[in-house]
C-alpha cells in the first residue's frame, strides 16, 4: 500500500463517495476541524472497523511545526512548517487587537493568519525574499488548510474562534489557483473550520485572467492587489509579471470582480524611499483608482541584506497618506509587524532544515 492520502485535501462531498453511511463524514469533519483530533482512533462515536479503515487510508496532520519564533516587539509569531516530502515554508500569526472588556463583556483578541500557498514563488518581485530561492512547488489544499488548523490547535483557540486569513505568505496565490479555491471552500465549510469567505482575503500581484476567473467563482472572498507602483516602467522593475499583465489590465479585471457593498478592494502599496514615495506618485494613484471602491494600505519597505532599496521616512509616508485622505480615499499605514524575526512583508523564505530540526538562513 502506498503513502496515505492527506485528509485535509478533501471536501465532505468527495469523502461521501467512499465513506458510508454519509452522515459519518460530518462526524469525522467535526472531530478533525472542531476538536482538532489527529488520530482516527480517538473518534469515539465511529465504529471500530471504520476507524481502522480510515487510519489505513488517510493521514490527518498534513504538515508539522519545525520551529516557532515570537517577536519581542509585538508578539507576532512565525511558524516554520515542514511537508511530508521534506520541504519547509513559513506562515505568520499576527495579533491585531488585544482582548478587552467592553460594556461588561469580554471581547477576545483578534488574530490574522498570513497563509502561504507555494514553496518559493515564480513571480520574482524585486523587493521580496521568497523568490530568491526559486520556485519549488505548489502547496496542496491540505497544506494550505493545515496552516490555519495547526496554528488554531497549538494556540488552543476554541472551535468557534474566528480568525482572519490573508493569502499573502509565500507564493502567488492565483498561480496555485485550483488548490487555493479548494482550500478556501474547506476552510469556509460549516462542518470544518467554518471561517467565512468574508474573513478570507486573497492578495495577488495581478494575474489579470485569474482575477476575472476568481470573480466568477462567487466565493465571496476579499481581494487585495499588490500594486506598489503607478506607472508600468517602475512596476515592471519591481514586479516582472507586469510585462504580461500591466496596470491597466489589472484595473480592468478588478472592474469585473464582484465586490461586497460593505467591502472595498485593498490596494497594497509598498513605499520605497526616493522611488515611489513622492506626491507625484500619490496623484497618479488617485487618478488610477478613480471609480473603484478602494482602500489603500501603505507598507514600509523592509530592507534585507543586499537589497538596493531603502525604508521610507515616516514623514514621507504621512505626507503620501494625507494626500490620499484629502482626495477621499481611505488610506492606512501598515505598521510592520515581526521585524525582529523577519516575519514582515516580503521577508518570508524557505529554510534549509537540518536533521536536528534547526534551520540555516
């Protein structure tokens, strides 16, 4: 018998094709996704022959934790995961808001999981470390779902604890389209993790045809665009993909994307000192976004060894933000989290794992 299949690769309707009676699938899903069980033998309401059959066919945890690093600055946690075939990749847990007591009620802390979709990346953005080691492979649906499941499990989050998910870890999500879509459906399934698509955001560097295709899926997810420049020349320098799908092609695809009336398209704009932090760029950005329900997130460029770019000043960031706000565009400045553990935007990369479970950068 070959290697066991990964349980988290399957939607309930697929499992119902081979597990009978069908109501057992919901029970199994509940054990795995609500109670975080790793072994079928622990599923006490299943008949023993079924538990044994499942154990022969499936493996529940698709990935394992090699190491967790915690930021001393803001509590951000970076997870180094290892796949069954020995590759490693990183995910990040961001604490967005502390727990608080409001009107006599305890409100839990708010978290966002920054999920990876590939090991390495093909896009080759000049400001990002992920692509430096080259592209290795796509993550399977189970390996995508497993990041959220594993983090919720080790953090001891209750089954109904909602977290936000952003597909902006390692890799270009839309370059792993089919596996991404399936993972979103599994994560959103009511018998599974039950995390609403409204809490899931896909961040893409702009594969225009896939943005259009995603819109037709009707998943109800949010969209974030890694724009980073307002003219094609600079964007091609920063994001080589722009040669295939230029800014206008991306804007046209967004125009066809169904946007929830309560939501806006997020535009990520990585601000680089003396490159795209001037008011001339801000004016072009306002013109570009005209007619699109948008929100701009300004991101500080996070320098890494050998990078030709520098971090912008706080003053230039605020000047850029003020201009957009004055023009009626919602604009925030994203505070870089996890800088001391290289967990910030563009800093994730595959690690080489040694036998003793450590890694070399």
